[in-house]
C-alpha cells in the first residue's frame, strides 16, 4: 500500500473512532438523564469517569 493509501486508511479509522465516541456520549447523556449510575454508564459506553462527569455538568447547566 502506498503512503497515501496508508494515510487515507488511518484517517478513516480515526473518523470511525470519533463517531463511535460521539455515539457513546449521546447514549451516556440519555442514561444520565434517566438517572443511571455513572459506574454502569462507564461499563456500557467505555467512557471515563471524567468524561461522564463533564457530560453530567453540561446537563445541569442546560
């Protein structure tokens, strides 16, 4: 594979990972709104406690 092809593949993977994270955050927001415990959300979404606390703070300021 050429260097350009490798770069393209790397960018596709990074884009897919970004979309997975965004989706996990949307799911986490919904679960936080439903009052689900952070530990359970961490297991379900693989987001960090810090990320979930930030999302929770965002929800409180809305």
